[in-house]
C-alpha cells in the first residue's frame, strides 16, 4: 500500500512539474513581428521583450540576422523564425507551426522601401519592378494577416497593425517613390476590409505611421523621431485602441492620420 501511495505522489509531482511551465506560457502575451531583424522591427522586438511578451521575431533571412540572433540568445522569450513576404507557402507553413497559439499583437512591419528612384518616376517607370513592390508591400502583409487570423481570434483582445506612410494615396509628396507609396496606399485600403471582418471576429485592426525615423545608422535630421519614441508611442496606441476604432489610421503619437485628403 505504501508503495502505491508513493508512486501516486510521484506521478502528481511529475504532472505539476510538466504542466506548471505550460500554464505560465499560456498566460504570457505573444507578439509576432515581421521584418524584425533591424530598424523599426528590431526595436519592436526589444520593447515587447522588455514588457514580458513572448516574441516571435520573423525575417526573410534569419541566418544573416546577427544582431537579432544575439538578442534572442539573451532572451528566452524571443524566437527567431523565417518569413518571406513573397513566399506564400512559407507564410502558411509558419502559421501552421503556430496553429492554436493565441497571438495578441501582430505587427506587420516588413516592407520594401527604396527611393527616390528613376524607375519609380513617371516617364521612366521600370515595370519589371511592379510585382516585386506590390507582392512585398501589399500582397504579403495581407497574406500574413489572413494566415494568422485564427491566432488573433484566439486572443481575448488581439490586434493587427500594418505600418504605413500615414499619408494615404498622397504618400510622399516628391517624385521617385511611386511604387512604394502606391503599394502602401493599397494596404491601407485592404485593411479597411480586414477591419470590417475584425469587428465581427473581435480583432482590432489599425494602420499606423511610425513618423520619420532614422534607422540602420542613418543620420538623424531635424524633425525626425527617435526610434525608441516612435515604437514606444505605437505600442501605447495599440494598448489603447478600441474595436470601434477599427479601420482607423493613426500616427505614432496617437493623432489620427487623414487618408482622404492631402497633407
């Protein structure tokens, strides 16, 4: 009899040891960040990790993401994953890997940004670039949002945020950025439909502008926003964003962005 009791106690202790961390992890908020290897995306990773979130940090080529990998090694809550916005099958594969895992915040940050370019200037447009820009900046974020939608629904108060220029169809008011600003205007409009779906599924949906941020060692100029302030501001906006605001577009400082009229 004593042996049976002892075995029962050992089994109970084993179950407590096994289930304890699982319960703790399930209570931990989770954020997924695209384009997490540098700049704005990497700052999101650092600030959410500091807040105690489990961070799924994705980028196109993790093998070359030295700074992100080093940070992840020092933070047990940070997981680095491969996600390429033009690889639709790869996006589905990553979503399947995390099936059933609630994602509380999805930050759609990854995008192709370059310019001014002659190939993005009317009169000398490089039409070989068209698919690359729109597949990366419009189709990709839309696909990521759709693939991880069940994860957002599984959260009690999930939010998906797509970073934009904050100027809608008017974009950057100079020549040489045609594909960039047009593809960003496209995702602004796609997210209006996502927002309508979000109201039905209790998922908050926002587009947001980080402001003019100096990243990747670029020299900060007057009027630019320090990267820590930009990301900290956006996180604060996410925290206070309400379902009834779905489809709204905001700036990092919480002010509403006007998408239907020129700046």
